[in-house]
C-alpha cells in the first residue's frame, strides 16, 4: 500500500474530518476517504480514525492507499464442486460464503473468478465482462446448485428459460416457527425497502412480481403446539433478489440464522441448535435445479444434499 502523509494545522481543524482531508488531498474524493476510513486505513499520530463525521484535529494524518484493483474480474484458482459440464454450460454446487460475481466487499474469491480460471478463454465475453456466463445468482451465504453459460448459444437459451420461468428450482429453508397455512403460494410485489435501501421488502405498489410456492416438509419442537422450527421446500416461479428470505419472513417464519430478515430471535433451544451446528448464515440451500439443455435439448436435473451446517442443524432440530 502507498502511504500518504498530510498535516492538519490548527487553523484548518474544527470541520468534518473527511471534508478537511479531501480539501488537503484534492486527488482523493471525499467518498474515497470515507471508504479508507471504514477500512481502518486512516490514522492520526498512529491512532486509527473511523468516524468520517468527527471533527478534524491538528496533527499528522496517514492514509494507506491500496493498489488499484483490476476493472475486470481476474481468473483465480478456486476449487469448484462441478456437477455437470460440457462445451456449452457448467453446473456447480456453490458453497455458502462465495459471492457469485465481484461487488464492493467481495472483489475477489467469487464464482466468476473461479469460472474464469476453470473455463479459460471460452468464457470471455459470454454475458458481459463483469458477469461472464452468469444467468442467475444465489446470495453469497446461500448454498446450492447453479448453472453458468460457456457459450453464447447457452447464455441466450438459459436466459430465455429463466425469463419464461421454465426452470425447476427448489430450495430447502429451515425456518423459525412454521408458516400458516402449511403450504401455499406467496404472490407479492418485491422491491427495495423504503425504510432501508439495503433490504428488499414486500411492496403495495411498484417493485416486481414475485411468486414462491412453499410446502412444509417437517416441523420441530413445540410439544404438539406451535412448532419451534420447520423445514420448508420452496419452489420459485420468479427469482427476485432475496425472494425466499423476504417471503418466508412475511409469513412469520424467517430463515434461521438470517442476519437481515430474521425479525426476532428463535426459542432458546433453537438458538442452541444453531450454535451447535455452527450455522453462521441464513439456513437456505438451492437443492434442485432442472432445465432442458438450451443447445442439445436434453432434460437435465441436479440435486444437492444439505451442506454440513444445515444438515447438522436439521438433525439438532429433529431431536428437539
């Protein structure tokens, strides 16, 4: 990292720190300085400065500037769990914790980086530079089956299948309580929450149509009364951002471990089950992906078992 040293003189102190530093370092924007502070890369006399809105104080300030990251995703030798591959497409079992494509906070280590290394030049330009081969996505902390295109024909064909909902997608969710009724269809409008732009929400108007069919497969705990948790199979008709997480929360049965849509803690015994399983993300897994191969016409269907954390959590819940 390159280090920049700037002295704030007593006469320049008193204003907002980020604004003061931006005025003294005109080649760095205020937003860039705020980002550096959020990463702990700005300090005064050796002490980290994290609050961009704090008043600027006199003293020597150091800013550590990371080297610029490449504009295009770079190939990375990341192991992949490959379920199927031919010259046109690849089906993988994505682990929780892997982002699908580079984004702020996940610039490297993504599925795109791994695919670029695995597929080589064949992936270049398929679907655009930023997201080559990607026709759908899973949240970073959702595990399970995904398909990516390796040819233009596959990209166009898969994109059409997803847009016309001719894809069989089943997810397994372990949720707090249980939805009522035990099976049904949730049909809403989904869009950015008007109260928190980082979250999605069910909207009365605007947004996009979102349809989830769900079925309760098992309930856990509750001694015959209200269940403490449940296993839900969700079949997607549409694939909106955070769709299942928002829809299950709207039924009062959010995914266990969901840090965004959890809306209240589960029962103590369920919390213990989560801790024992080592689950540190939403309990949501893309278990089934079925579609007709867009080039060969072959009917394909792939299933992925629950990963270790969700499998252990399910076993713990069964024992309640």
